[in-house]
C-alpha cells in the first residue's frame, strides 16, 4: 500500500536532522584521522573457491547465485582489522561482478556522494531495529543495497564513533530483482565488519521485510512526483505524448518492530519519471547526514572513487556512473535546532539520465524543479528552503 493510500505524506516519514553527535563525530573524524588503504593483494582466485568469500563473511554459494554461470573469480583487496573497518572484495563471472565494501564515510568518495543519485524509485527501505532503536539504516534495490553503521575507532587514545557505509552491488548485471538477497548479504557484511574490526558497538539486527518495487503508474492530469503538474514538462507531455510517460515513487519504510517515533536519518525518497518505459528524470529528497554530501551540478568531474580502494575497471565504472544520472538542479534547506524545535537538513535534487531523448532534454529544468521543491518542502519534518538559499542548475 502506498503512503498516499495510508494518508501519510510520502516525504514526511523519513526526515531526520544530523544529530549533534553525528556532526561532532564527522568533524572529529575529518580532523583527527584519515585512514589510508591497506591492500591485502590484488590477485584473483578462480574456481574452486572457498566456502566463504569477502573475509569469510559471505557464503560463496549465495554470491555465485547472483552471477551468470561460468568461471568465477574472486579478488579481496581489503579486509577489516581491529579498529580498522574497511573491506573491499569482488566476485566476477564474465562481464558481471558482485562487489562488497565497507568504509568510513570520509573514505567512501563517490560511493557516498552519489548514493542519493544511485538510489532509484525501485529501491526499498532496508532497516533493522528493536526497542532500543535502529541498528541498520539503508536501502536495497534490484542490484544495489547499502546500510550505514557506526564503529568505534581509537582517536588520540580514546574511542570515537565514526559512521560507516556498507554496500553490496551487482555491476553490469541483467534485469533481475535481487533486493531480498542483497539485503541479507549487506546485513551479513555489516555484522561481519562490526565483529572483525572490533567496533565495540552492538551488532545489527536482522533486516525488516523488504517491500516490493513499485510498478510505474501512467502519468495523467494529476500531479506527479508529489507536486509537479505534468503540463510543466512541456511539449514532451502534451496531447498524445502524455501516454508515453509514467512515474514511480520509493515506498515508505515499514515501522513495525522499531521503537516508537523512530525516524532514521539518511533515508532517500525518490520519484522517477519514465519515457517509453525508460527512466529519464529523477527527483530526490534526502535528509539527515546524507544530505550535506549529496552531489550537485558540475561535481561529477571532480568526484573520485574511494581513496582506499582500487578503482574498478574503466568500463564498469563508466556504466555504474551512467546509471546514477547527471544532477541538473539542486538546493539545500537547513534549520538549526531552536527552543525545542528540532533542526533538520534536507537536500533536494533533480537528475537526468544520460542519452535521454531529445523531447526529455527539452524539459524546462528550473520550472519543474522549483515546482517539485515547492511541494516537497511543505511536508512535515522537511526543511523549508530559505529565501537566500542558492539554487544550482546545470
């Protein structure tokens, strides 16, 4: 059931300000430590493989089930060590690769900056929690699952909790929807890194049930992406052309089993627009600690891959980046905590897929994006855009 059907604003249920602790942790990490890569060897190992891969965290059988049949190779570039929570491994068959990684946020490079962009409307919330709160926070889609965790590092002789990004992906894969399998695997990686790196925090709970991907709905005269009048799309959505458009929205996270009032930070809400069943435009609202690092127009050329991990093959990296789409509009909204009113940070983004048809390329970006933000910023829990906030267009 959609959030609209429940009578709940789809943009109001996931906003979370970066807590003062999160901000202190991020600042402390940036100022006190920059971890450097510790390679454990780039040699690929071929069949027969051990029963478990990726530092023994993942059953080989489950990973191979995500790959096409053929000669399977595994390369483990990084493994966690006590108080050193990093991992990177790759299992490949033919042109398809499964990758698993875990890095502190300040080492995650484009993996973190492009996280909101790589999350699509086909992704579902991935949460694990109990009465004490959220222990897994992330999302899982057909070929990409990520969660965030904390790990205590020893900084200047004292333990300091730092944020981790844990991710598993299938690169250059087919059209299969592997969200449930990837959810289980990324939770295993998170738990394993927590143990092998001696993080000193409670292990994550098992993920809550994963919601199915929403089916794109035809675009009619009603608003799409919560607040965009289809007529604003221009000639590409006029008359008979309207029938060529459809849209899909990220489902809301399930709150069952979590503490009352739980509102995890970093949840990405997405609305994708399709033209002839091809994703062409995306609107994103992201809150919490992911918002300040979300990609902005013109940043793509400056992005680097993780400083700690080998850069993937050029063709694989190019395909992965293409799927993210190019950010063409951005504005941030921030409100400080004041007199008991919680603060928040929300990043609004619009992106366009590479190679979009000429009709889509002609959509008036600024007009459409401002309409999206006008509606999104009024949802409870979201930050309103300040009058002097800079709007960026590319």
